[in-house]
């Protein structure tokens, strides 16, 4: 991929720019713990119930709708996220990469399935917000990035030349949808979580950290 042919760089947030450990810890540890307390069940029972609920809503807008989960689980999910916000971490070299994109006059967009309340919390906790020309959430669009309708609606509200866009995400399925829509410059960010191995996804150009893209831009 050659960055001099790219006008717009779209980046996912969780797992791509931010360490997914925060989200994994939140949903797989803190929420089961609070659910167990609230509903007087063991931690492992809570985990079992929750994992099957998560699976049922994965890839839908409910999945990242924290108001949905607050209601569904009878827990104050935004307050719980606030409690562990110290675990929100930016992946290495992300800010260097974003700064370089701005220096090269690229338009930089954050494109996330995250709920706007979570986006808000994460942009307050980190310094990455300053680099974005625009932040788009699936809630604004009405579909998650896994649906082709997300990309069609995104195009309607912020038109782009498919050949001059690069899109970076840590979720294989999302990249496949973007490919079906017609975006060719697709990059998979590996090591979404600093604490866990990735699921394999050999179909896309892959980076382990943003230094690889920094050298690509500098070599252009
Ligand atoms: Mg992600």
C-alpha cells in the first residue's frame, strides 16, 4: 500500500488504537463479578450466563450499547466503566502515527462500534481525540461496521473515494465487510490486547504495531 495515494485514513478505536485488555477485563471479569453479587450467584455461573448473552448479541448494535446492557443486566454499566478507566491504554506508536498523518495532510477519521458514552470516556482519558477530523459511531449510523449498510450510510454522510481510503481495524469480519463494500486498502491491526493472543485472520495486510505504517509513509 502506498500512502501518497490515500486521502482519508479511517481507524477503529478498541483493539486498533486502544488496548482491548480494558474491554476484555471489563466484560469478562468486572461485569461477571458485579452480576454475581447483584443476582446472588457464583462468579462462574455469572460468567456462563453472561457469555451466552454476549454471544447472542455479538456483531449487533446491542453488543456495544451500554444502555442496553445496563437494562439487561440490571447494572450501571457506564459507572462501572468509569471505575476502571485507569486501565484504558493507547497502543504503542499510535499518537506518532496519527501525528504523521496530520503532517501529511491526510483526513483522519475514527470509525467505531463503541457507544458514544464509551467513546467520550476513552477520548477524555487519552490524547488521541485531537488528531481526528471526524468521529463516527455505529449508533449515529444505525448499523454496526459488520453490516454493509454501515458503509453505505457512512458514504452518504461523509462521501469518500473508495480507492483513496485506507481503513485499519482489529476485527477480521469488519474488514471483510469493508472489502465487500469496495474498500481495497485494508489493514489488520494484530495484538488487539496486550494480554491475549489474536484469532488468526490471514486475509489482510497485517501490522503488529504502528511503526510499520510510520516507515511506509516515510518511505513513500
Ligand atoms: Mg476493534
